[in-house]
């Protein structure tokens, strides 16, 4: 029997891009999202934007949560957005977190990143944002 879209849980890919080896926060977010009822796939460390985009397509996710603490956010987020669009997955919601100056956050949102969370954001805040802004794709 086919699963009705209304019954399908939201699928989220949590990813760490680049040389950033700090994954504790990403793992905490992944676990919190899973415990809140979302399906979560965690890619692990040192992923390229190409690897993340490919995983998003293979896993048929509704959203990608990208964690960056390396300072490469102005490169990695736009690269991932471009790759998702090129592969026909422009409806995948891209959000993320890390340490970013407010001006950079505005640039990334203007480029198409839906939301960015900085240190101090609670897991509950992120969960609620996902519930309000991500829906299962058809």
C-alpha cells in the first residue's frame, strides 16, 4: 500500500561541510530533530557540497540542515543552493547554523537560505521552526 503524503514524516539531512571537525552541535540537533518525530539522516564530517546535494537527492529529503563553524559559510551555503537547483531539488529547504556575522546571515538569506541559527538557539526553537517551515515534499 502506498504511503499517503500526509502520513509521510518530514525527512531532514543534517550535514557538516568542509574541513570543520566540530560536530557535537550537529549531532545534538540531529538527535533533537529525531526525538521530535522527524526522520533524520546525518552525513558525518568533511562533506563537500556535491556530496551533500547527492545525499539529499538519494535520501529524498525535505530539508537540509547545514552546520558550519569553519568560517566558510559564504562559500558553502551558496554552493549547496546552486547544486540543489541544478539537480532539480530547488524545493528542498536549506537551513543551517554556526557562527556567522549578522551581515553574512542577511546575505545568505537573500541568496535563498531559509533560516540560520547561531549559538544560543535552543533545540526547541529549531524544532518549532522546522515544524512551521518545512513540509513533506510530494
